[in-house]
């Protein structure tokens, strides 16, 4: 790019380096902060590293604990079949009832978080989870159990959307890849560790005690949230929310012509030619939450309207917007559709193994007990740990390196090549599992190799795909997660009705490799299309009102 050439700035395209003269200096001082923070110390972008770490840790614990309970019953399938006199598909419905509620409850949770704030919503959801856990521990009939699972899914649904919203509230664009990987690691770690815990407790004590343990953990998480999770939603002044970054094209161009460029993470805004962009070198992170941000309804106090009907009108408007916008971006924004499909099929690769683990390892030649079936999930944990330390940092590093080579201009698509290793892991892992299941390979080969690789891809693919979608539509992290969760959980809900019977009729190769083909096919197709034409798709939607929400 010529030094005097103006970059084509649209949503998803940002000037990320102030030094755009092609030098090899990669110091962090050159990274432009996107979005630009306000000057207030209670702006979450200005909070200290300690406070940001505390909040992300609290979200990590909430996501882990709240997803652990509804998704951890696969080792208990045989126990529930005997106790409630139900078939395996009927027992799987206990899983499906929670899974489908997890997705669709966010049509209410995200609007509530946008109106009243993240803090009150996550606290209410924590209370619902506690009550649902108690109900599940005391349940005496299958219909009652099914009802408890639905309520459990409603409370746990906050883990599908709130943490990505909090990450977007707290962190700058160049920091979000690692935190999104941490989110997906927390989410899937709950899925992996839950069956280990439930199987061990059921084998040693009683399956009911699993839900009592979850009640205790959820209670501890609630106390952490109540005491150390301030409100992170922050309405910045117009001069800050635009995230305009006016960056000098070059020292020569500035001297000769005084040319500046405005980089916006949302709609195009009027540039501020005399305001230099704030970079990491000059940003002070010594702020902290105010006392008001710890109240139970912090956003309501800050939005006190002049007329009583103002807040009600705003809530209705936000509710309508947040119900419609996830569906709109899912079906009208190809990037969000692709990210949702990639995340959904990668996650359901894991679900395919969860649904079949008791069916395979509880039968000859393995004859595993409930706790042994749960222990196979340790392989998922190992794979997820590898993805945690590689997926986010790898995608961030690739994006920043390519941005520097592009004259300091960061395109959202620049992180996409990082998804390739995790595609390969999906292929290898699912092939090993499918063939190993069918031919009764030693469990060590199936679990240590196949399950570990599936655990690797189930964090890596969603983390990179969702980070790409959020980079493209920065104002919509919650809505993007709703869209992705709808795809993931709706497809997963359907799987519980046919997957086990299909495997029993046709063997394991066809169903398992079908899920593999869907994951790799859609992800690879999007990778090829968006790596070349992604900016063109973003340009089609650059004038959408959703960018200014």
C-alpha cells in the first residue's frame, strides 16, 4: 500500500499500528487501542489488570460450574435407564431438554443484559442454577426430572452469552483472541470434567450427590460474583464510543499534506483530526470500578430518565432489537452464519462422542463402570488445554503479523489461517474414534488419541471462528453468541433422537464421520471463501444500523 493511499476503512477493518512505515519494530507501543477508552477511571477499559483478571476469573468459574451440571449426565445414562425405567433415547432427552433451553433462553438474557447490565443478569441466573440443582437432587420421577432440567438450562444459558459480552466490555480488540479461547476452554472444560465428576460420585456415593456438589459449587460462584463482579457495561460519551482512531499515514505525508485516516470499529463517524489515537504505550490501566458499579441494578441508576416512560420504551426497543437481530445476522450476514455453523458442528463432534461413550464403553468388550466412562473425558481436558494455550495466542499473533505486513491495517480475516491445525485435528480425531468404535480397538487408542484430538478442535475452531465474527461486527458479541448457540443447540437437540439408534443400526463409522464431514466441510468452505472475499461481504453490510447499536 502506498504511504499516501487511504485505506478502505469499513467495520472489521482497523488501523492497528501507528507506525505504518514498514519497519520491523514489533513493540506493543505501536498498537492502537480499539475501541478508544474514555478518560474516566471507572471505564472498564481503564481498569487495572488485577480487576480485569478478577472479573474474567469470576466469569470463568461461573461458565465452568453452570455448564457442568446440565451437560454432565452421560455416564449416568445406564443408571437413569434402570431407575426411571426409560430407554437410552428417553434418557438422552434429559440432556436435550437442558441443551435446547440453553440456546433459546438467551433471547431474554441478552436483552436483559443490555438494559439492566451484565451483573444483575448473571446473579439472577446463578440463583436459578442453585434452585434447579436442588430440584434435580430431590427429583423422584422422570417428568419432574425433565422439568428440573429445563429450569437448569434457563439458568445456565447465561454462560452462552454473558462472558463474550464481558470480554468485549473489558478488553481491546488485539487482546480478545486469547480471552475468547479462555471462554471456550471454560465452557468445554465444564463439559469434559462434569462427566468425570458425575461418574465418580455416582459410583462411590449416589448420583443425587452429584447435584448436591454442583449446588455447593454454584453457591460459591454466586458469592464470588456478588462480591467481586462489578458492572462492565459502560456507555461512553459519543467521542469515545465511536472508537475513531486517527492515524498518521506517514511522517512525510503528514508533513506535506497533513493527511489523517479515521478507523472505526462500527459505523463511519466524523473524524477528529486533532485527536491522536491512544496506543498501548500511553494508556494507563490504573482505574477501578466505582461503588455504583457494584449495585444490584447499576445500569438502571445510570440511565435514570427524565420521564418515567423513557426507560420502559427503551426496554421494549432493546428487547425487540435483541430478539430480531440474532436472527437477522444469522440468516443475512454470511460471516455470522459461517461462524455459527463452524462452532455448532465442532461442538457437536464432541456431543457425538458424549452420546455414544456409554453405548460403546459400557458394552463388551470394554464393560466400563459409570466412573470409568466418566474418566475418558480426561482426554478431552488435555486437548482443550493445548487449544487454550495455542488457539487464541496463535490467531492474535497471526493477525498482528499480517497487519504489520499490510501497512498497519488489520483486516478481520487475517486471523483465519490459524483455524487450519484444528481442522486437521478434527479429521484425525473423528476418524480414529469412528474406526476404533467400529472395530473395537483398544480403548487407549480411541481415548488417548481420538478423544484428545476432538478436545483440541472443540476449543480451537469455535474460538477462532467466533473471534472473526466479533471482529467483523464488534457491537454484537451477545447477538453473535445467540446465533451460534441456536445453531449448536438446535442441531444437538435433534441428535439425541437419532444418533444412538443410527449407530446401533449402521455402525459407528457413518454417523461419526458424517459429523466430521459437516464440521470440516463448512469450516473449510468458509475459510476459502472469506479469506479471499470476506471484506466484500463486510462491505455489503457496512451501512447496517446494527453497527451503531
